[in-house]
C-alpha cells in the first residue's frame, strides 16, 4: 500500500548510523505534510514576517564566496518570490538594488523552532521518527530557502551526520570523503564553530594555487523533491541551488564522536580568538563568520574547554558502565537541546553545559552487526564522479556532474547547535557583497607570512586532533 515505506524506522536508523558514504533515501516521506512547504505556502504561514537573507554574486570567481563577503537584509518571503520571478513590485522593496541576473538570495540556517515559535503545531509536519529518531520533528530541524545560484562555500561539519529533505526545486551536492581533507586546503578563517571551510572554490578551482585539489574525489548528486540525502560524518560538501526557488529541511544527528569533536572545537576557538583578537584590525579583513555573534574572551573559552573535556570524560565513564542501557531513552536524548545548540542561543553557557547520562549510553550499531546495506531503488548510492554505472541503485554521474537521480523525484548546512545570522544591514548594495579579505586574493603575490597562514597550520584538523589527544591524556594522569 501507499503507506508502506521501504524501510522500518529501526532499519533506517541502522543504515543512517552505520553508512560511511552518502546515499539518497527515496519513497520515505510521501506522507509528510512538510512536503507541501513550498515557498508560497511558507509565505502564507509567516503572514508577512520578515526573515534575513544572505545575498551573493552569481559571478564565479577563483575565491570562495565566504559568508563574510555577502550582504544581508531583512525581507518577507512574498518580496523574495516577487524578486525571483522578476515582478516590478520588487523594484521599490528591499531587493530593489540587487539585480536578479547578478545576485542570488539565501534564507539559510533558519531554525524552525524559532521562526514558527508561535505555531508549534507545524513542528509535527516533519517526521524524523520514520528514520528511527522518535521525538525528533521540525522543532529540531532547520529550513533553507534560496534562489537559483544560492550556495555556501565547501566545508565539513565537526559534529554529527546530516539528513536533508528536499521540498521544492533541486540542489546539486558536491561531496568529498574525509580522506580528501588535505586536498581541500582546510582553513578556519572565517571562523565558525564546528565548520571547517575549504580554501578551494569547488565551482571554479584555482589549480595553480591549490594543485592537490586534483587528487580529490567528488561525489556529485542532484537532490530532487521528496528525496532525503544522508551526509555522513566529516564529509565535505558544496551545495548549490539549480532551480529558481529551492526549499529544503535538514536535521543533524548527534553521534558519540561529537564529544571528542567538542574538545577539538574548544581548542580551536581558544587559539583563533586569542590570535585574531590580538591582530591589528587593519591587517586583515573580517575573520568572524556572521553566524558567530562575537569573539568570546580567553576566560570564557578556557572555561568552555574545561567543560568540554569534563563532558568527554564523563561520557567515557558512563559508556563503560552502562553498555546495557536501553535505547528507549533515545527520544528524550534527541530532543534535549543541551550542548547540541549554540550555547548563547539557548542559555547554555560553558558553566551550565551539562550532558545527560543517556547522551552517552545510546548504543551505535556496529557495521558488522548489520546486514548488507540494501542499496536499490529506495536507497541510492552517491558514487564518485568518475564512476559511471547503470546498475540498480547507483547514480550515473557525468563529468560535469549534472545528472539526476534516475527517475526519482524529490541539503546540508549548519550545525548541531543553533545559528543566528547576525543582522548586517548594508546601505551600499553593490559593494557590500564583495568585501574580501586581502590575503584571500589568488592574484596577490604572497610576500610575507600572515596571521592566517600561521593559523592554517596551527589549527589544521590533524594538529588539533593530536593536541586534543594529548590534552585528554593529561587529564587522565
């Protein structure tokens, strides 16, 4: 029957928690009311409420268009739709100085719990319980609304894995495995907690400056409405909207490995804030991503580091003593916001950032305990770009990455903690969109090492991982 899904919630969760490569679930959300969340519907629900949009240039440069180089403004979805359709009414609105042929707009990182706080009943339109996470709904999800060309720079997320439902339009995902990290030239500038950016513009790579990018292996897939993409832990991704209007919903699934990742992020924050805060502002451009409200003090960062280490050790202790703990507490754990969301968003400062016992005890299925992953028409592999196959359950990807997922009809951004796009209103529409850090320009010869050059080495993921291990060993002595 129509209500029968290809996988049970329990089986789906096993796949999500064990699969180490991206894949697309099909025919799993046909009865979700959220499938009706197109931009027109959401505009009616919001009833004229404004939301923040990020605007960037459609011109593809050799330099990634980081969020620090974009413009930001407040507008209604009605105004956004009029602009994206080229209606004359937008000539006098907030989009009036942004030519649709030259710019894209993105309402990204919009936490559903916040924008629909006065309509909590809408949370139940999103049913992640079908994927084996009871209690997880729209309240723990994020909304993305963009125009053609809207994108975010290539990055990996330090925390969790990601489930992304495409609702309207299509998005093209360029994914790279964790093993390609060195080929993607990781950087923490601009700094954003739990986001490691790539210096490479995936859409137009500068191979002279970043020759190792040739060794990377892209997995490219186009996600269509009704499909759900699994982005495994630490997979790099660059995502672009390829239709006039796109809408997607995602939820980050926390993992046991996040406890150590939070220690690594605390170390990174401490180093970046200390060094960049000491730098003369005139020596460089913006280094703090708009998602970060402010640079926290050394004292707060040290406190956060100690709390992250304590939480990690507590989790290690409870996981050893509570292996037989029932997974029935999963629903409570999944809906608990503590330490999952950005602490200043939910009042969870370092001193109050405690972990519930069940957060550590929830067992993760081991790969050897699972049956063979059931790839087929309902679970489609996202294969490397160089692989072309017509086998059932595989994606045939051409060299330009423009193939669709067979005949199935149908993103990932953000973090396990809430993001607040800082309101950066610009009166100069044409210039605010391309404020780039001078040391990011591929055309400027490097004559001396900069602070960012030092940081790229100092907070390289490999270095931070080693420092975290040494620090945790010290706490056990």
